[in-house]
C-alpha cells in the first residue's frame, strides 16, 4: 500500500463574523487554527492588522466600543473551564493587541451589541441567558433569562433603558422551534414578550436593529421574509411587510431605507412599502456575515473571504479579496472528500477545493455553507450543502469557480447528511436532518430532469434523522440517529412503491448509524464508536457483531469497491474480509482533522482519497 500526500485539503480564509470602524472592516476567521481577527482597510485594499485569538474555531459575536477604540469578540467557552470567552482588541494600537477580559462559564456567545452608554450585552447558548458586561467597571452580570427553554439567543440590540432579544425557542409542546422576542428592562430585568403574531409560526426571530424610535425585527412569515417596525414606546403598535426572500438578517438603515442580507441583499422602503433586490452584476454574495454603510455604498462581508462594496443606486461594485489583501489563508478542517480520476473535491467552509490530479493545481470554488457530502456523476460534481442551501451542481467544463444550486430541500431540512448515487435508478439519494423541527427526511434527485422528490419525511417516526443511506436492487437502506447521538435503527425502503419494508435495531448498535454498505446478500453497518454488525438480507438476521473502537473511535463510514467493503474513520482506513467479516487495518494513525464525517472516496482507477491531518492523501491498495 502507498500513501501519497497531496497537500492541504482546503486552504482558504473563511469567516463567521464582522464589524467595521471607519474605513476598516474587522473579520473573525472560521475553521482556521488559531482563530484570527483581521482588519482590512477598504481604501488601502490591504490587511492592516492581524490578531490571534486562541481557544476557538470561530466567532460570530463581534461588536465595537462606542468610541471606536475596541473590537469585542465573544467566543465559545463551553469546552473549557478556564478560557476567558470575552476579549477585546485595541485597534487604536498598530499591532491591535488582544486583552482577555472575563470568563462567562459554560457560555457560547452567538451575538453581541453595544448600548449607547457603552455597556455590552451578549446572548447565545445555552438557553435564554442575557449577559451584561460593563467596560467602565469590568463587571459582568446575568441580566435576565426570559426564555429558559430556548435553544439559543439569536440576536440582541439595546437602548439606554431596554434590551431586545430574539430567540430560537421551543414549540408549545416542548419540541421543535418557535420564534420569541422580548423587551427586557435594563434596571429591573423584567421581560415582556413583544413578538408580532405574524412571526408566531417562525422557527426563530432572526435579527434585530433600531431605526429612530422603531425596533426592526426580521424573520419568517407566511408570506416569506417579514420586516416589522415596532414602536419602542408602545410595542403593540407595529407595521409589517413581507417579501419573497427566504432569509433575512443584519438589518441596517441608510437614507430612510432598511437594508438586510440573506439570500442576497434587499432594500425596503418603509415610506412606500416597496422592496428592491440589490444583486451583484456578476457572481453571488454567498453567506453574508456583515452589512454596513460607508460613503453611500453598502459594504457586504462574504463568507467566501470577499468584501463587496455596492452602490444601491447604480449597482456599481468593488470586490475586495481578503487573501489577496494579506489575510493568511490556512488549511481547514475537512467537510467531505469526493474523487474522480481527474479531480478531487474537498469541502470546507464557504469553499470547495478542486484538486487537479493531472497538474496538481488547486482551485477554490465559491460555494456557500458547507459541502457535507458529494457524488460525481458523468463528470459533474453534486453536493449536499448545509445550511439550507440544498443540492449544488458543478461542471468543471463550464462553471468556472461558481457551483450553482440544482435543487433546494424543503423548508426546515437544512442539514444534508449523506449523498449517494444510485446507478439502478439514476438518482442521487440524500439523507437529511432538521435542526429546527427534529427528525429528518430521505430525498431523491434526478439530474436528468432537475427534479427533487421527498421519498420519506421523518421515516423513522421517533425523532431520528437520516444519518446514512445506501441502495441496492431497488431498495434504499437508511441509518438513523437521534440528535442526542443515540439511535441505531436501520430501515429498508422500497424505492418503486415508496414504502417501508422493514426495520431493525440490533442491540449491539446503541449509538447512531454512521456507515452502511451492501455487498452480496449482506448489509454492513457501522455505528458510532466502532460498533459493527452484518445483517443477512435474505432473512434479516444479524450474522456478525464486533467492536472496533480502536480503529473507529467516533464516526466511521463505508463504501464498496470491486467486491470489497472498505471503511474510514478519522484515525484509520480499513476493509472487511468477505467470508469472516474480520476487519483488516490498511492505514492507521491518520489523525484526520475533520469538521464533518470522516470519509474516503475512490476514483475510476481504484485509488482512494482521504484526509491525514488536514492534508489530502491518495491511498493505493495492492491486492
């Protein structure tokens, strides 16, 4: 066996939060170790400061001090008992030094805001806690928790007297998700629900802003994205308008109008009630992590590692590339690996690295979100794209650096888990998870017609989502997992008649199913932490059970190639004996640094591709 190192799997500068002070945009990197906060000067077209922030992969929560001297950054403090998870960066100093401020125990900040008097408010996970930090005294306190069962605090804004918080809360029956919005008195901590009834069916109150004496609230309504203007003094008085967009966040005001990002940038004129899309002349914004106004232009921070300046009147656009300006791109944790004999694609955050096996050239494709898994069909690459993007298609012969959305998954099915090509039906099979409602679904996509069909919504019926799937002889086999990690149910689905045939939950598979493969009459099954079983499909009996935690310490996936079942985990590459089902390690000590499910992919010549550390490797097996 030969292992060849092909270099970093995906090297990009991806980001997950941004703020601006004057002419400089400050962005927090994502999926780069250590995390960086980079200052990019729009006039100089260059990075002017780089500050390391160890202890976190990313930061969504950024805000600025009232005087413009500091950038505050909230990071994840749930995985450490000592990490100070609120820091600030003094951008008035040439080297922008970092100051570690306080530790808020077991708290992951998802959003922050600065009140007019300079006090900082933070919301996030877990639950509905609203934390307060006073820069003048250095003191922190828990202001309130108006929604104790909330999944997380999504957004926060503040006036001198009141803090407004939008949540992803729980539904009335304690399951699923429901939008919540509260006004909290800064002195007493007393909270009052002020959610407009039009948002009652939404999964969350997505974002907030303030326009003069009005609170701006954006979220989903029955008519699409809704923009509500709520009277600050009398919240029961509000107006609301809806547009056909599917996502709205980062509302700002300029020249009497409201602008928000999401699936593009949209202008809303409260005076006329009209909406207008502010689209780029070429390309797309991707995931947007910042929206500001500067000198009459909108400044949009893109997860692609780009910053766009666009004139909303003329659509004249200036594009800034952070890496070209000096942002240090770094090797990312891998999301997925998908191989052909010419190209190997490695999914990252807001990018997919295309490795040309003939020339060695690596080109980053602009793909919003995360390519959780993929398949190549007749030279065309398809991905299951999180979050809520759907199925993306990329043809290297014609699409340049821009994959396109081939199909969107139904609302709520935001997290594709597995993508498999079924040659018998000439369809892509996709398993998904709903982060909001729980459960998941099983879909089939026909590349020839571009149609997506929902084969089964919540096929397990008990909250399990479709973690893995495979197909053979017209039957799809689905592997389930609960959000808690438990599960272990296998379901056989008749693709022609679209109905369940049987289900089985072997007692040895106590955790979620992470790998499935059919060879001959046998279904091979791997569950979390290395539990392994083989099921005889002729009589649905378990004919083999074993434990391989040493080779599969967490997730393990399977594939079939030339009559042999192979598998991969973050630590190893292996195969199974066709008679005894014994496992044979082929490569160990890989130390693959994965953000997604560890996988291997095989090209038409029988060469395997996986991840070692953060590098792409080719594995050639003899015999």
